[in-house]
């Protein structure tokens, strides 16, 4: 039989390698920025169009390349950074694998201009899908400029796999943060579709953190400093009261490179023991310096996963250094850093005057008589626990009249209606409900017991309400008497800008979005003033985490996010009216069976099931 093994042609090998190195536009950004840093640049410009799908350009003032080097740089395994295996254990540069440019050039249109400081002329090189299109000598400024256009032009499956422009831009910003935070002595400019979103002058690491995440960071940082034989730790942790439910501002850098390490993350969390609420994560920016011999960076093509020789010692050093800092800077446990939202005054009530409670005395009351109506006692027992819920519905009732989009709105007439059930099935419901475990709302219907998951059901109701408002632009807005000032980082403001139209449709309105301190001038009627901050923070966090990456539209993402944030949670007490309203509203939905996150909203336990159990 003939031999069947062939060596792959270079351009095919490069495309395969590209699959590992370049997952999305952000990967190109990372590689180009790292090359610029390795080239000793003191000024780096990043220019992006359409989330990097159309253009990614990095311009640096570094050492540049000669004509031959420029040509060679696009070959696979071509690098100036190492020459033998031993060099791998003394790495001072970000790159060393010599495959980034080759990979990028295999799957995009690349344009490179480069000049060494001592050469008079530079080189202009054009490459498309690994093929050199042109090469000429040109006058150009010292340093290197690489433009990457039409990423994945020759791999349609990969190109189609890219997410929306906003999502890709967010990934690019993440990479940019990672590089900018660990190189404060380099000046960075970042332009997106022609406007400058970051302008970071040379500074130190504390200033760089505030440049990137906004001046609100200034008062949050607690310095961490420790030097041992194994590792030098420096950087900052955020005070525990600023810990967040979402992951986000958590950065480890090892020898000048951003790394991911669940193990070391655990060390930080352990140092915060007793200071954090459940499900809250501390923010941190920690820079570790170890002997290059004791760290293996070469275990993954993107180099964010690394292996330390002595991880256990690092863990211990990190934990004790942070504990020490938290102690030294007097960050004592804060017992009550989140107010109980049960104590908040619902928005609609704030405007109302106080009403004297009506007390009627039952003159015929006989303490020794049998209680006539035990039911009442239960009802009035639950009443005081009503949250903003009741006002929420009273607002919405008014809204229904104003809005023509009643199919999505809450109908609290007490008449059950459903597209799923025969009219008589639900109308034979008892009309009474009760709450089980503060988690389920239970009612009876003709065929048995209806058990509704209160959180998911309310999410569904709100999701359809918000989706309707966003598409029909019918949100009921509540003008704030005094605009609320909130500070956001450039990335957060960018997300707000992305969402601005949808947010306006549900009732939010902002001013000074260009400035660090944004003014919130109006909010949806159902968002109480005290919750605006949390709602917006959560909304932004959801988007950062790619909450809606699989959503079909931005409206969908926003509606999901808002409904998740505002829905009644498990563990919250609902009074009778709210329970009924929830049942009605759920079955008024177009898709009552599933929550927006596609979980079941209710189940029915039939009398046959019960018969079987009791057999
Ligand atoms: P690596 O960074 O792993 O060496 P790359 O494919 O990223 O591999 O780059 C190949 C080579 O091209 C580098 O080793 C470097 O010599 C050169 N190079 C790439 N980008 C630049 C730049 N911005 N300035 C100067 N030289 C560069
Ligand atoms: Mg490189």
C-alpha cells in the first residue's frame, strides 16, 4: 500500500496554529500589544473598528524591524526572543513562541509599516492569508504599525462564530485592561470607531488602576507589599465593603503578564475570611515577581495559564500578606454593609402622606370563645411583610390604562387566563393561594395542585413586560427630583452607552454620559430610588460577564438582565394579593412555562399523582 502521510503545507499549518492563538479579535489585540511592549515602546496606540471585526491596529514607537526581520517575522517559529531551550527558563519578554504574526497573517489581511530608529527608510509589507502581496521601502515614523483587517476572512465558520460588535469590543477592552494595568510606565491610547475611549498617560500602578477603572477606585485600594525569597508581592486589594457579587476586577500578574489562577484566587478569598458576605468576591490587583526559572509559562498557547514551582508557598505568602494589609489599614469586619431592602420605602409611598392606622375595637370580643375565623389571623399576620411588591403592582395597574400593550402587562382582575389551559380548567381554581418555603406559590386548579416557582415566574412576567416596553418604547419613567450622581469607569460607561436606547425605552435617562460622574435623571417606575445603584451595577456586571452572549438581540439581553435583577427572590414573603397577582400575571404571559433563562416556572401535581402516593 502506498504511503499516506504528508507534510502539511505551511499556510495550512499556520491556519491550524491560528485556531489556537487567535480565538477572536481580542486575541489579536493581546498579541500585538505584547509585541509592542517587547519592542520597548513607551507609547502605544490601539485603534479598533467594529469590535475588531473590521480593523485592529497597533502603533508603537519601539525598536522597529529591518527589512529582512519584517519579512521573517511572519514565518512560523520565527522569533528574536529566544534562541535555545535554556532561554525558556529566563524569559524577560511577553512573546517567545514566534507564531503570533504567522497565525494572524494566515487568517486576515495584514498591513505592516516598520522602521528602526537608525534607518532612514522603513518597510511597508502587505500579506493576505499568508501570501505576501507587496513589499516596498517607504518613509514612515520610527517603530511599528500593524493593521489587521477582515479577521477570519478565509474561514467563514470562524467569522460567523464571532459575537456581536459590543461583545467583541468588551473582550478587547478586557485584554487592553490586562496589558495596561501591568505596564503603567507606558502611555496608551485606545480609539474605538474614531473616538478615544482610553487616554492613559505614564504613571504608577495605583494611578493606572484609577485611570482604567475610574477615580472611585482611589479610596478603595489597600496596598499589599511583601518580599520573600520565593516571591515579591505588590499591588492592591479592594476594601471588603466594595466586594461584588460578580467577578470582575480581579487581576493577577506574574512577571509582568496577566495570569489566571483559581488556586491563588482562593488564597485571596481566604485572606478576606470573615470580611465578605456570601457570594461576594473581593477586587484585587496583585503583581507577583518570581525567578523566571521557577515559572512555566509555556503550558498554553495564550500563556494565561502558568505553572509555579512552589505554588504552596506562594499561596501562604499571598494570604498572609493580604491579611496583614487588611489588618494594618484597619479594615475591620463590617457587619452590616448591605441594607435590608425590606426596609426601603417603596417609591410610590414616598410621595404619599402618612395615613393614621385605623383601629377598630371589637366590643364583643371574648378571649375564651372559639376563634370564629382563623383564616383572617393568617392573612393579617402576613400583611406587614409586604415589600415594594404591592406598590409595584399598583404602579403597573395605572400603567395598563396608559399603555395599549396590555397583553404583557399585569392583569390583576383575579380572572385567571391562559393560553395553555382550557378556560374552565383555570377558572375552577380556588382563587386562594399560599406560599411554601417562601419559594413557591401554591394554588389549586381543577386537575390538582399548581406549584409556581416565585422567582422564575416573576422573572418571566418582568421579562415580557420589559421586552414589550423596549420594543414599543412604552416604559413608564419616574423623573428623579434630584438627579443621582454615579461614577463609572470608561468601560462601564461604554456599556451604558451601548444600552442607552434600550434603557431609555424602559424609563432610564442619563446625563453627562461622557463624564466620569454620570447623572441618572429618571428611572423605570418600578425601580425604587434606593436600588438604582445596585440595579445599574448588576446590569453592567451582567453585560461584562457576557450574560447575553447567546441572546438574539440587545433588547433581549436588557430585558433578561432587568428581570433577573428586579424579580422577587426566593426567600421573600409575598402577601396574598401579590401571590394572586403573580399567578394571574404568569398565565397572562405569552410563554408562561419557562423563565427567561429557560428554567421551568411551575409544575402541576395532579390528583392522580396524589392518589398514587396515598395508595
Ligand atoms: P514572538 O513575539 O513570540 O517572538 P511574534 O510572531 O509575535 O512572535 O513576532 C515575531 C517577531 O517579530 C518577534 O520576535 C519580533 O522580533 C518581531 N516583532 C513583532 N512585532 C514587533 C514590533 N511591534 N516591533 C518590533 N518587532 C516586532
Ligand atoms: Mg509576540
